[in-house]
C-alpha cells in the first residue's frame, strides 16, 4: 500500500501499531479459532477449548455473521485492537495478531503470503468443518465438547 506519496508498508511484517484499520483487518486469516467457546476451571484458571463455536459464526461461510456489530450482539466478543496488550497471549497460537505482536513471522500458509487459502486449508487451520454452533448445544453440554487440541 502507498502512503503519503512513496511510503510503502508490508502488512505481513509491519508493527501492529503502524497498520491502518483496513490493513489490520487484512491480517486476520478468518480461521475462526478465536470464536470457539472456551471453558475455565474456576479453581485452577486452566482454559479448555471446545469444538463449539459462537452462535454468530456462519459455519457455512467460515466468517463471523455479525462482524460490524459483534460487540453489541455478543458482549463477550473481544475487539482485539481496542483491548489491552494482555489479550495477545490469550489468542490462538496461530493467530496473526498474536504472532505479529510477538514480532514473529506469519506462518507460510497465511493467505497474505500465498495470495490464496489453499495452503491454509491443507494445514487444517480453519475450524469451520469441525465445529458445532453454540445455537445447537445446551450450555450444560459444553464440557462434553472439550477438545485436546485447538483442532
Ligand atoms: S484467531 Fe486471529 S487470525 Fe484467526 S480469526 Fe481470530 S483474530 Fe483472525
Ligand atoms: S461475535 Fe463474531 S467475531 Fe465475535 S466471537 Fe462471535 S463469531 Fe467470533
């Protein structure tokens, strides 16, 4: 992208605070991992991932179905850029925002590097084919959906 005449920015490598909002959005690979329901053991604070995904997630399209108004629709939904730096360690390890915050390179499958989603699909990064919607699960059943790995 060209800025102010000749200034170019590489979204994949630029510090997060140098990105415009539009550039920031391009870093997201839409994996859906941050939209999985997580459970916390209140005694140990241990976090467990489930294969249950937020009710607003459109499994067919592999995208949030309420992105512009996500905060209003789902009070627990976190707008990463508006949150403090402590959020990054809570994001999935493959998340571009977590990686770039820690000054790590994007994975070789990231669509910004490959220009398409083929490698990302091969690496099984998308969760949409392996999840169930929160809409179809009773809250008491969430524990039955704990997964060992983030999938
Ligand atoms: S985990 Fe990160 S890269 Fe994946 S959808 Fe969430 S914000 Fe985007
Ligand atoms: S509201 Fe959208 S972005 Fe937020 S957790 Fe749900 S599906 Fe994900």
